[in-house]
């Protein structure tokens, strides 16, 4: 409680010392009279008791033009909650309810997937976009200053109709007075303002904050619109792995926005799912199933064929819908320190990577975080691929098949090829290997890879059918130096697509961030909008601009990563993946008709059987001199508490200067769980406003 007092005084109260001391004494006496201890709040009511004591003694700003008489909610709503001025709905923090949020509600942290003793916080960093400086954060809920509203207090009413982009008097505007500029390239995306009990009462800051990144970045990219009539897409905020209240959310949509759902039967509604099994990892009831089936899912688990009987696992059914869902890369935000080992990092100028291993993989063999060795008890973990690699290749020269390695990033960067098997569900090694500059080896039939079919994973990596597992060594040893160099050239572009560099920080020398994972998601939404009804695998053919984007055409292409010597003879066409796929006649045949695999027969046809020795000669150069410099700052692994009760002075980005080297991004905020600033991008100021974030797409 004392820390909350001190934080409040620094951020909002700013009372003279004698006034602060009096407030502290008064509250201590209040707690004592109620028979409680002045310590950690034990429940939501004790927490709110302290919060309202502080808030109601603090003079706070008001939105321009707002007066209590213009309030559309019950009188006094703004004292205990936030009035949604569009809907006339008084939104309350967890623990309150009623038309003015004055009624106590018996709630708990655990009821909403949070931990006791950790969810009673008033630090600004725990709220979406840190409330945009227009409210106080109370346990993840933005209690907006009077007149402002929305989950992040970004909305207000333009009473005079004079704000830039205003639709006229008494209409809602975004970030009034902060210079919000709509992105002329679009798409225009409407973000639902659900009642807070459907999302922010719960734990949002999970280890996979994809939803929060998209939620915040849509605003800082200028893609958000407040007018559902002009929206191209609709975004569903607050998607974690638990406490999602999906049934309530879809009921809310149909009660208030049914015309927009029915317009395209929900296909233009965007939902994120960062769970291991995507759509098959259900946190909704049967009544929500028809809605889930129609919307566009941004997920990581790309299985398109029912393999549940084969694997004896109910979550291995067809969980990805091609031409509807978007297979997005895993965030891997916790691995960015490891990613500094990648072959294109600025540090490689002085310390280039020496690739000494033909192929490697490190990790559990039979189950997540398990020390078990083959034969494995279950059949689903990586479809048995990890076990097969362990059994057949771990003692072979040139292969490093291990459960653990001292430094994962270094081990993978020093390998030509990296096996990228799935895990209990989706894997992340395909993203990790590409980011580090190691050609990924995919051995997962009927599992779409990130951004497929827009990225050809057999072009910059090696896709091998599960039926050809016995030929893995032959295939990998068969590649010539020229073939590997050509793949490495394409791998650099793929790495820029799968890494979230605009979110966490730059990793590649010369990268601009304009092709990163967020930019790729936005451009996929754009190209689908331009060509409705065209299958994904045809979009690059009908849209040259999108094809150029996927080819990273904006960068300067040098020949530094091409091996010297005679040009390789033309290779025969690669076999279509359908030929050796486990299940014939599947949806993959139409959704991914251009997917190819690499076989031992193809290797033999290309090299005449002479590739085994040649594959050990030479490495592609990573001479940075020919790489175009770019403006994206480099990832910074330092932490700074920009706004903390025990940090002297007002919150300031300047606090990070002592932990910021030349060309580096601002240090991460020690109080913000997601490892990225408000606005969902490392290009944003560490303490706002988000209208100063770079718009890279």
C-alpha cells in the first residue's frame, strides 16, 4: 500500500509534502479502524478502497469540451469508472458494477487467471498503451480522465467537429490533440470496445502477447478507425489462452454490431490465437463455434489434415483453414538476445560466423521439457520426427543432435541446416533457425509454415516428406556450395519477414523493419482486400506489388552472398509435395499447389551423386559492405524503470540514455511485461505518445 501511495504521488498526486503526509496518515487510520493491516491488499475491494481514496483526492484533466452535463452515462460514472460516450455504458474496474460503478462486486484475481498479490497494481505499464496518458491504470483497467473513453482512453467526443479527420460535431475521434494520422494505405480496422470484464479484468500479459502487440500497433500504424461503416476489417481484442469470455464477446457483437458481422459472415473479423494448437485449443462453448469457424484466425499451428487417430491426440485435427487463416510466426521475444548470433547481425562485421556443422537440432525428444529418450511413449510429439533424428543421426559426422546445448543461438548460427520439427503442437524452431541464418529443414507433412504460401519454405530451406526420413543425410550432404549460397540469399529476405524486428528491435545489418512480421501481416490483409476471392497461392501472381514486397525488393541486392566460381547448371523441377504426402487428396493439394519437397532422387539428378564432398566446401559470405543501411534501431537487451515510485524525477525517456549504445533502441521498460513500448513497436517512445511511432508499412 505504501508503494502504491508513493507511485501515485509521483505520477498523479504531486501534492505538497504536508498534504501527502496527511493523506497517508488518514488512510492508515482508515485501515486501522476497519480492522485491517496496512500492507499488501488482500482482495479487489481492499485494493479499490485504496485506489479510490487516492483518485478522489487528485485533480485530473478533462477531455476538451467535456462537462458533467454532457456525460452520457449515469451521474458520477466518471468517479468510479469510465463512461463510454458512444454507447452510454459505464465501464468498471474489476470489483465494481452498476450504472455508475459504485456497487461492490465480489471478484478475485484467480477468478480472472491472475495471481494473488500480483494483480493489484496501479503502474501505467500494465494497461493497453499505458492509457495514452489520459487515465490511471487500475489492475489493467484504464480509469480514464473524464470525457475520455475506450480500453486505452484513446477515444473522445469532438463536440465542435474541428479535430483533424473528424466526421463532424459530436462524433468520436482518436487521440484528439495528439496528431493521430490515418494511414492512407489502409486497411481500415475497427477495434471492438468490449466491456472490460470480457478482456482487461483478466491476465493479458502472457508469454505470448501477440494480441496486445496487434492491438497497440494497429493504432500506432494509423490503421484504426472509429467508424465501423468504413472498416475493412474488425479486430477482436483480448485474446489470450484463458479467461477469454468468447461466448460473451460474440453475444455482445451480435447484440450491438450484427450488421457488420453479417456483411461478410464474419470473414473480415480478425482473431489471434497464440496457443499450441490454434483453433483446436478451444476456450469457447458450442454456441461460439459457428462464429469461430468463420472469422480469420492469426495463429501458429498450421495443421490442415486430421491426424488425431494416427497420433492418438485429439488436438491434432485440421486446425488451420487455408485461404482464410493467416499462419503467423511465433513471437520468440524471449530469444532476441540469442538472435544476436545471427549471420547478418552488425556484430558479424568484425566477427563473422564460421559454419562448422552440417545440420543440428537441440531440444526435448519425446515430450515438452522431458528427458525421455526413444522409444517415446507418445506418438504425437513432433510426429515422431525428433525421435527419428535422434536415433539415426546423432552419431553421424557433421550432425549435432542434442537435448541441450550451452548457447542455442550460437549452435544454430554455426550450422548450415537446422531441423525445425513441431513440438506438442506448433514448433518455433523454423522461425528461430531462419532468424539466425540457418536453413530450416521442415519434416512435417500437412503443416503449413509461417506465411505460407507467400513464403516458399523449400526455396530458402529444405522440405522433406516424412516418408523420406531415411534419406535426410543423403539429401543434406548432396547440396552444392552454389545451391546453399542461393538459398542463403533468399533466407535473408525470409528472416526479415518472420522476425518481429519493428516490435522488439533490429537484428539484421541494413534492415529497415519495413518487411518484418507485422508489416507482412498488414500487407497480406491489404492484398486480400484488393483481390477478394482470389486464393492465397495466386495473390503474388495477380499483384506484382505484393510479390515485390514478399521478395524484399526494396533492399539493395548485392552478390556478396553468392559463391564464386562457375554457375550451377539449371536444376530439374522440384517434386510436388503431394506426391509423397502422408494423406493423398487433401486440402493441401488446392491450398498449396506449389508446395515442393526435396528428395534424394532430386539431389542425385542435380549433382550426379557428387554433392556429398562438395557440400562441405566454402560458405556464403556475409560481407556487410554491400548491405544497404537502414534506420531501424538495433535490439537492446537492457532494462530501465522509466516510471517507478523509487526513480527520482519525472518519467523520462532520457533515463535510458546510459544503457543505449550507438544505433541501439531504447532499453526495455522494466515495469512493462511485454518487452516492447506502448504502441506495440520499438520505434515508439518508451513513455509515449504513440503518435510518434514510426509508420513502416
